[in-house]
C-alpha cells in the first residue's frame, strides 16, 4: 500500500518535472492546453459574431423588424445599444468559467496518479 502511494507520487512528480524542464512530453501537454483554450476562444468568438453580426443582416433582410418599437425605442437601437452589453458580459463570463475548467482539467491531468 505504501509502495503504491510512493510510486504514484513519483509519477506525478515526474510529470511536473517534464513540464518544468520543457521536455517533449511536457511540451505536448502544454500544447494541448493551448489548443483547448484556442478552440474555446474560437467557439465563443463565433457565438459573438453570429449573435451581434447577425443583427444588421436581420435588419437588412427584414426591414419590418427594424421598424418595430419597444417602449418607444426602435428595436435595432435597443438590441445593439442595450442588450448587446449583457450578452457580451455573459459570453465573457462563460469564457472565463470554461477556460478555468480547461486549466483545472490540465492540472488534474498533471497531478493525477497513474495506475
């Protein structure tokens, strides 16, 4: 039992050393994390591009939608000038949360004892 714990700690320490010494294995682990973070950024950028970039397209394709008024304010002004900010804050919050999850998964992978 004690030997198993010692071997697990040795493997975890070896993985941390691979990262610190920038070996090929450590480099592959870090590249995986960077790739995951980049993919997340691209996905959420696409959400923002479609969400906000699609609004002018919608108003051009369906001009009647652009003439709708809500509380005396035209819908395009309301969506682009008011609603866009909470949308961007929500996307930013989601990015931080998901990026932290990627980092936690990476940390768990590095510190996980091998069986």
